[in-house]
């Protein structure tokens, strides 16, 4: 990975090959890096709920995500985006549960290919006011419904795969001896 000094100094560019069947990539096209939170909670029934938000431009259901931030680790940047875009406070895992690709549309009608590293975020609080409240909707969904609502095939798979890992980690926490 290398950092470019062009548009924004903290936007990272990855040197990678996209798997066949995923987002189309023009030869030599840079892949920009973003960080996303996968906001979750355990329901009363013991299943996993995922929070999605709407995108500002198209109203699609998406994860809170954004560009790398100077002075913040990737999980910290993901947690900050969750606060700004969804009005939630939580604890982000240090390890990513995976990544997905999407095309970010630009105002000029162009787009850039982005790889989004996803960090589970255990939601501790939902705020009544937050920076982007008037620009987005937020809602909780079962993991299966959240996976069905997002557009990106890689993200659908990632949500369902992460569900198992998050629930296993939660079970280990609950059954761990006090100590």
C-alpha cells in the first residue's frame, strides 16, 4: 500500500488485483482504501442485529464508512464514521472481518474503485442528535435482512460470514469464567 499526495493526503491507494466477477477495474486504475464499521447488537432472542444507514445521494442501504483519518487507526476511523453518519457510539474490533469493493460516484460523473476494510462495532449507545442526522436514515435489521438490502455481492457475503464470527466471540465472552 502507498499513500498518494494528490487529492487528499490521507487517501490510501492499494496495489491489488480484483477477483473475477467483482467490480470491474480498468488496467492501471487505482483502488482507494476506506474503512467501515459493521454496527451490531445482540437481540433479546440472541441473534445478531446489524445497523445500516442510507447513502446521501441514492438512499441505498450501506455501512457507515469513510476515508482514512490522520492520527487515527483504521478501527478508530471506522468508529468515527459510525458516529458521524449513524449517530452511534461503540467499540470497534482491532481486526477487520474482511473487505468489499464498490464504485464511489463523484460529482463530475466519474467514479473511483474503493476497497472497504470492515471492522465490527459493538454498539454501546444510540444518540438522538449527530452530525449527519438530517442527511441519512438509520435502522436495525437481522443479519439476513441486512445482507439482502445491500447492493454489493461481497458485502452481502461479508455480513453473513461476520455474523457467525461475532456470535462466536459473544458466546465466548458470556461463558468465560469471571476473573
